[in-house]
């Protein structure tokens, strides 16, 4: 994929600051959320098991067209994986149907993507509405941010770091939980800063394997992040429950 043009980066810069839906983050504790884009099979199985070992839940953003397919060199989820996550109390979100970047899409295209995936997830027994969403490849513009923000309970982007003071529900910020970029020292620093500032730290990753892709993590890194978060006094909650927490306080 070619790097974004100057015009695309300028529109993203503007879109980040426009069409905001602010959620105050004033709580008694920091929150850490773990999310997995594309829902590779290893994230659905190994990733979920790591979270469950510590009595925690996460959020998987699913694009229906990836079901039973290879994605980034790794096997993607099956319908059974989605059902198992749902039955185990994890959150399932939308990631468009065909995993197409939303920046530059027309309203008709966006609607078709959202509707088709909505129907796919309903067939998997995911019935909670409105759904939560993450932009494929973190790509959004003014139109897609506004439109997705009106449809979904929250929209997650890529990058941006820890959120303190408030979060924009139409563009929730994240940190990458990738072995290729995350050192133990950086992880510790992020979690401790989040705990001190009582912020909301949302991690995202893809596959969870002993030899992950450069967009994934090992079970060891995921477990370290969960253990550090709990040890620092943070709550570990999926995206929907985190929003409920911030609203309740
Ligand atoms: Zn994705």
C-alpha cells in the first residue's frame, strides 16, 4: 500500500478535529482495553484464552469477508470463532464487510459495507445494536467519520496514544500492541502513565502467535500487558463496557 498523499493526510488531520462526540474521562481509575482487528483465528482462540485466564474480556473487530480466509499470512476467524467469543462474553464489533479503507468512499459504499457486515454479524448471533466500529487500516476522512459516528456507538482509529480528560467516541485513539514495535520498557511506561493519569489506554493488535506477523503479538506480550495493567490498578474492559464505566462516573 502506497503512503498517504499530502492531501489525504491533511484531510485526516481535519477529520480528527471535526465531527467530535466527546466522552468525559473522569473516573477513579485508569482503564485499559484490548482490541483485535480482523479477528485472526489465533486472536480469537489464543488471545481470548490469555484474557480469560485473568478474568478479562476484549473487543474483536470483524470484517465478514475475511471469514475462513487467509489474512496477512495467517488464518482468519471462522463463524464458530465469532460465536465462541460472543458466548464467552467478549465484544464483537464491525470492521466493514470487505475490509476496505473508508477514506474516499461514497455514502452509498459506506452504507453497503456497514449493512452487509451488520447482517453477517447478526447471522453469527451478535444482536447488540448499535455496534461499535474500527476503521480498516485506520483510514478515515470527514465524510466517513461523520457517517460512521452517526451509525455506531463508537469508532476506533489507529494511533494517537493514551486518552485523558475526554475521548472522541467518533475516533477513539489507540496504541499498537505489536512485538515488532513494543518493548517491555515502553509497555510499562504506557501502562503506568495511564494508571497515574486515570486515562483510557486502548491497545490493538492482530494475530496472537508465538511467531507473530509484524502486525501481531506473542501470547507473552499480551499476557504481560494484561498483568501490568491489573498490577497498576487499572480495570481491563472491552470497549463497550469501558464507555459504560466512563458514563457511570
Ligand atoms: Zn483491519
